[in-house]
């Protein structure tokens, strides 16, 4: 429950601070767009490489906060409403996912994907709830994440932002294909359920699943209620075509990652202060040696270099 609360509420404090105080500072928050894009992309693919089921959700939160920040950074009515709607939707589907994962950990006493599998026959309610949350966070209709991502997509200018948006959506889908498939499908894993899920844990799962579906179906009415008149037809052919592209790319990312063997054995890249210091030192040493090699040449080398540079400048500047 505490993970669901932290992911659903506490991580939004920074977003609230940006919304609340940016008018006071008269800041151009569109400068935050690169930060939002990096958060989206790195969070999605960091989640894809995890084997700890809670880490998959944690890194996906980084990515989804990037979506919210991106919408707000557009400084347009459509972008802001898309970002705020995704903020609310994220609280619902991420709360659902954390409670689902919590039920799995409670029953199997493990968080490792290597030790899980075939749980759908033992935990059908949890499996259904996890599937709803996975579809919602991946922006699949008719769940709530689809609507807010449609609005954010409409607010995005064409170009590299749209491309990163599509790649991130596909990466998110690939992460949750991995999560759902290797927990609930396939052969039984090493850790099978040790305890039954009590009714007190099932009721929140069913409630949040219903809310993810309900808010997805009536999002237009909810936006009208707060004063925003949506002009976006979320069930248009263009949006559905985009969903098909996302699904195709997401499946491709998952299949290629499995074939390459990196989804369960990712390359170990350690970024530490010591490593950054040593790598920076190696770069400085390499550059210094190159300068040293230049400086020890004879006078004829320098004379020829100056002549060639002057000739090049002459031809570049001549009309």
C-alpha cells in the first residue's frame, strides 16, 4: 500500500510545484521539454531491462512523470489538460499495478521474475487487475491512459518529439508484456503461491480496475466538468492507427530483446563517481597526447600546416 501511495501521490509533488510556482517566476517552462523527453525514454527502457517486478514499476513511474511534465511544458491548453489528466490517470493505474504486484509478493514471497510464472490459474483476480493496469499504462483503449496519451499526442508538435513519444509508448508496452507474461503465463515458476489473497486485498484491485475503465470511457465528460471543452476525437482513425503502430513496435521491442537475451541478462553498466573520474582522466590524457604529438613536429610541418589553413580560409571566404 505504501508503494501505491508514494507512486500515486508523493511523486506528483514536483509537478505540482512546477504548475503552482512557474507563473510567479515568469519562467518559460517549455525549457523543460528536453528533461521530460529524457525522463520518458530512459525510464521506459530502464524498466524494460529490470527483473525485479517493483523496479519495473518504479522506473515506469519515471517515464510516466516525463509524459506529465511534457504536457505541461507545451504551455498550451491541450498540453496542460493532457498532462493533468495523465497525472490523475497515473494515480489510478499505477496504484492498481503496485497493489497487484504487492499481492503477488505477499502470495509468492518473491519479487524476482526468474522465479515466477504460471500464476494466472492460482490468482485470476490479481491477473485480471494487473492486465487492466498494464493496458492502461500502455495507452491501450478503452482504458484511461489511452485518452490522456491521445490528448498529449495531439499537443505534441510534429518532429522528433512525436517520434520519441511513439518510441516511449512502445517501450512501455514492451515492459508490461514482459511483466504480465513472465508472472502469469508460461510454465509454473520456482516460487508458487504460498498464501491465498484475502478479500481485503481483492476489493481495492477490483475497484481500481473499474475506475481505470470508467474514467477511460467518460474522460470527455470529466474534462468538460472542469471547464475544458475537448475538441479531440479519441476514437478517430488516426489515433487508432497510432495505437496499432505502438502495439506493433512494443511487441517488436519485446521479441528482439528476448532474442538478444538482454531482457533477463542486461549488460551491467555501473555509473559511479570513481568511474566517471577515471574515464574523464582517460579522455584528458588522450587529448593531451594528441596535442603533444602535434607540438613535437619540426618547423616544416608547422609551416605547411599554416599555409594549408590560410589557403582553406581564403577559398571559404572568397565570393
